[in-house]
C-alpha cells in the first residue's frame, strides 16, 4: 500500500482482500497520455521465489505476469525478473501503450530498487 509513495504513476494501491492463497490489490494509475485506470490485481505467491499476478477486475482488459526473485552471489544479492502482459481494453493505439510503458516501467523498477537496496 505504500507503493504510491515511490512509484510516480501509481496514485493508490489498496489491499482489498487477503487470504492464504492470494492478495487482491486495487490500483489506480495514470500513465502519461492514457486515461486514469482503476483495476484489481490478484497476487499469488508461489514460494520460494515467484509471485504471479493476474487481472481480477477493472478498467484494463488484461494485466498478467510475474515477479521472480532469484538469489545470486550466495544470497548476497537478488536478481529480479519481471514479466507483464497488458491489454488496455479501450481504444488507444498500441504504439502509445508501448511508448508509455517503455518509459514508466523502468522508472517504477528503479524506484522499487531504491526502496530495497542499501547503498
């Protein structure tokens, strides 16, 4: 829920349901020229290193992917692998979505890294 404090385009992130199997998070995001979107994503932890996520409901047609956290250097560091499949579900040219994500995703990942790395 604190992610909007360091991810610029994320206006809010609210846990709406939490079970042993998954967590539902409602997110409100504004990405450049795209309209503001509200959607719920189901996060499914798969121990020890993976979190799957999939669209549960909301403005976006598809939001699916995963986070993989892999230990490297004997566990001293962590390699993060992030995969996202996104379909807006509203009329917007594909190149606009790609251009917007090409800028915003690296910025978001750098912001996450800055939150967890001790320099």
